C-alpha cells in the first residue's frame, strides 16, 4: 500500500517536472538523458548482482518494448507537454486503457456493453475537458502537442499488450534498465542526426534539476514501487494510481504553473476517470 501511495503521488508530479524541463532544453534530448541515467543505475545494480543477461529472442522483445514504451510513449509525451499544460498531458496519458479496448476489438475480441459505456463516458469527459481549450485548438503548437500526447498513449497501449504477451519470462527490473539504455541510444542518435540537441554545457541548472527529479522519482524509485505493487496487490487495487495521477498533475499544475483549474475541467476529469474505471473493469472481466 505504501508503494501504491508512492506511485499515485510521484508519477503525477513527473508531468510537472517534464513541463519544467522542456522549457529549457529540447524534449527528446531531455528524455534521452533521463533514460540513460536511469539505465545506468538499473544496469549497474544488476551487474553487481551478477544477474544473467537476456538470451536469444528475449532481446527482440526488449528492443520492441524500448521503442514502444520509452522512445515513443515516454519521448512523445515529454515532447507533448512543451505545447500543452502538464495537467492536460496527464489526462490524455490516463486514457490509454481505451486504446487497449480498441486494439483488442480490431484483433477480433468482442466489445462488451460495459466497455462500450466506458468508451462513451470517457469520450464525453474528454469533450468536457476540451471545452475549456476551444480557442487553443486554432493554435498549431497546441494541435501538435495534443497529437504527440495521443500517439504516446497509443504506443503505451501497444507496449502494455506486448508486455503481457511476451515479457513474463525474464527479470522485469533488469529489462526496464535495458529498455531505458536502448531507448536513450536511439533518442541520442535521432537528436544528434537531426541537430535538435544542445551541448551538455548549455543545459541550464533548472533543466538538470528536472532531469534529476525524473530519474529518481520517475525512472527508478517509482518504477520499482510499481512492479512491487503489481506483484503484491490485487489488480483492481494496484491500478488505482491511474486515477490519481492526473488529479495530482492538474492540482499541482494549477498551483505551480498557474494552469487552468476551472469547474468545467474538474467535472470533465472526473467523467474521464469514471469512463476509464468502467473500461478497466471490462478489461479485467
């Protein structure tokens, strides 16, 4: 339960740390540095413990997960909050269970009535949330931020389904470190090839504080708490964090960054979370 409380709070705050970081440096470079430093801690620990390395086809699974979960999902969601509020990014990030239902439907699984009600409820809540941002939709940067954030949730859904299917046969903690390392290499290669990175010496202190926070509370301690909670709590309890993270992000975003916190937004968030709850319930059934 302490692990769950830790996840519920600190993963909500990472949206604000990302928002602060991308104010001072390119988003994908920030994600690359964060993931590289997180990987160093993970891999160093398991090398010290002499943990066996993955073998054969396990590397293919790790490579695919590193692209889906870290290059695309984490990288694009970090990039997205450069153009939208941290609270809105967290709300969009919370809707990934909807994509799991949609993907499962196109894979031939029957859509239950509960899942359909959840999808419609969530869609209604999203409409209410975005009613506060109608004028922003005419801004290209805002549109781009929404697009990046939505793609990030879709790739996370694909990564979640692939993890469930393939990744049960090896150490999940060690795998996380390897996924972070591979994804950081790919992101460094991309930012270097496209000229979208800045020199390490030009990164200001504010960005380094944000990176440090993301490494400690986003990539290391909270991921460990997340896997621990999954292993020791029933699924319906361990998934509660998904409903609390966006609330934390919206509230703290209002206090720290003066992001909008209107009655309409609060109602919209609650409706979205209700829809996600119904969808998750349908998935578990």
